[in-house]
């Protein structure tokens, strides 16, 4: 009758890289997503924008949707015929109450699938340099909750746990830490047995306290460790220093906001994540091609008689749109003007644009040394012949500077808008980001064009922009950011690689201070 179905999906412990391929596929086809408080922020940012989402957050002490209500929500949405994704931290069946959520669905004959996730019980120690098993120290590991049952009783068999000489991983045990350590020692565990508490594991803000069973509670209190955190008890904890790796990467401990259009963000994001940063991808702009019928190329297609014609691109999007949408949509290609005897040349603003042009089979003839509109204009003035004509194939409302240079150099040009850059009116995560920036929790907000600054400002309407630690790709972007008195740094080179390099330098300088 209806095709509703529920996917119970593990989101892993936080790092978006630990989300499984299958989880991503399922999320992408969802109609409705219910997620809990342990799902990482990087992952929240990648949830499809147009899909209905609810937070059924559950975090010790804070308001949350009761379990029964969550079960009912899943049932109700599935019965409407929706593809429902229930996204849970770690693995859905490891202390995740996933079983309870399935019971009601099974009773009502609603179909479901389970997508296992990487559990914090194993991944969080791994990110802290603690292998849960090691041949020399232990042959088994156990995952236990120290959270007392509803009746306040603790039915854990501590004697057996101690006898097994194993690694013990306690989830949901921060508030019960003193009690758990006491019980272990009463059951005969050596008070000097290594023990660790690991907070916010796999995330940029992860912290660890390595100690012993007798001193863990005190040391953890001193460090003000809070939930979510796990406790690991066993000799393997002593390896944590030697095997630590997470903090060693250049951008470890950094949270960075990337504001480009989503399809364009991936390279910057990937490079930052590779260097160890946590990246919140919040697209502030969308680029949309102008429909080919509305782009007037009649002049270009009518050029002839060996005229020098410069096709000029100021962004990879321009190249992609011109060939992939504009020309393709008009069912024509550049042979039409080449046959007419045109002396065809290509000018690009920078490397990435040149690369994109190569993908379509054309080599750039001209690229300025510094990648901005003004320099591109100057280079054209120097290189183009007196009777040449320059076609600017770019965004509507592109930079004036390029035109000013061409005007000053008496070069003929036609400004042809082939795509539009639209600012986002709102972002589902605007509130979270605003709060984080105002509290100084975001290390950098990256801006790769003046339009991303405009998009950011429109989206984050109510925020104090003077608190924004901006990294701008170039001068023109910086000028836009200056209007809002942001704290501005500028990349030395107007490329993605340049941005990444600058970020690393800034972080290093900050550490040295
Ligand atoms: N299903 C989850 C566990 C849910 S119980 C899983 O498989 O990971 C919630 C507990 O998991 C928290 O109280 C904490 O002990 C632990 N936890 C989950 N994510 C964590 C993280 N990123 N860092 C530290 N502990 C985490």
C-alpha cells in the first residue's frame, strides 16, 4: 500500500570520515531524518537541505525527546510512506536503544534495515592512540555501561571483569566514574592499573586524560571532563602517548567553516580535513547557469575574418557553464567560429580555471601572475591586439575592476553573463554557527569570493560580524569582508592551495605565541 521504510543508521563517533558509504547513500535518498545529539557537526552539515529533519537529541541532563516519542515519530513518518532515516551516534545497537526503536516498527509490519556504524567504544580509543587489544597486554575487550539502571541498581559483575584481565571500555559512565573505579578496586583490581577518560573522541575538540584506576576521577575532575566521554581501563592505556597521532597533524584541533557553493567546496574541504581540521561546510551561495536561450552569443558566433577573439573566464564555474550549459544548450561548439577564420584565444584568471579549460580540451593563452580581475585586465591590455575583442564569460554582476582595466586600455569587450551567484536566504545551521563564532570556537571562516562574504552576511543576519575570523582568498574578497569589520587575513596566493597554506601558517603562528 505505501512504501514507507525505516533505516536505522550508525553515524559513527563524530569524524565525518567515519561515516560509512552505505550510510551516505541512505541519507541521500531520505525523506525524513531523525538524528540525535551525538551525531557530529560535520555530519549535520552534510544532511540534505531540503529534507525534513528533527533532532531527538539525548544528552545526559539536557532536555530531549523521550524514547517512546522517538519510536512513535519513526512509525508515524514511515506510515506516511516516507523513507525515514534514524541517525544515531556510533553504532545503533551499541547502547543505542536501537532495538527498542525497531520493536514498534516490527509490531506494525513497517519494513526496516540496519546500517551499522563505527562505535565510539573502539574508534575513540583508536583516535587517542589506544588499541583496545594488544597481544602483549590483553586478549579481549569488553564494552560496559556504568550508567545505573532505572532502579539505581548496578548489576555489573565487577569480579568477573577484573578476573579476565581485559581492556574495559565504559560508555555513559562519566557521572558514575567514582563508583565504577571503586567497584573495580573492591573486586581486586590493582589501583595503579592504567586508565583513561576520552572526551569528544574523533572530533577536533577531543581531549584525553590518562591516569590510573585510583586517580582517574580526581584527574578527570581537574581537567573538567564532560560527557560525551568514554572510560578505558587496562594496560593498553599506557600506550596512548607513544601511539598518539591525532593531535600531530598540522590543523589538528581546528574547526573551520567553508562557505563556497556545495559542489565547489569539496577540494578545500578535503585538503583541510587531510591536514586534521574539522570542517563545517555551510554553502552561502549557489551558482545557477543562466538558461542558454537567455544568453546572447549571436555576436560571438558571427565573428569572422581573422579577428582576434579572446574568450575570458574568471572562474572554473564559468568554463564549466560555458561549455557544459551555454554552448551545449545552443547545440553548437567553437568550430563554428574557427571555420569562419577567427583567431581564437583563451584568457583565464588563474590555475584552477586553466585546469577546467584543459578538461574541455583547450589550453589557456594568458593567465596573470596574480590571480584577480584587475591583473587579468592588465594582462589582456598588454597582450591583446588593437582590433581584438574580449568576451567576458562570467557571472552576472562580475567585478568592475576587470572592465575598468579594459576601458583604460581601450580594449573592446562584451560582458556576457552566463551564470548567477545567488545568496542563501537562510541556513539550517545558522544559529549553531553564530553561537560558535561569537564564543570564539571557530578558528577560521574561509571566503573564496566576495559573493561568499555577501552570502554569509545575509544568512547570518543577526551576528556580530566583528567576531568573524575571516580568511579571504584575495584583496577583492577582503574588501567585501572589511565592510563588516571582520578580523581579516588574506591568502598570499589566490588559490585553494594558497588558502590551505595560509591557514597552516596562521595556526602555527598562533601555537608559537
Ligand atoms: N551507540 C553509541 C553509544 C551510545 S551511548 C556508539 O556506538 O558509540 C552514549 C555514550 O557513548 C556516551 O555517553 C559516551 O560514553 C559514548 N560516546 C559516544 N560518542 C562519543 C565520542 N565521540 N567521544 C567519547 N565518547 C563517546
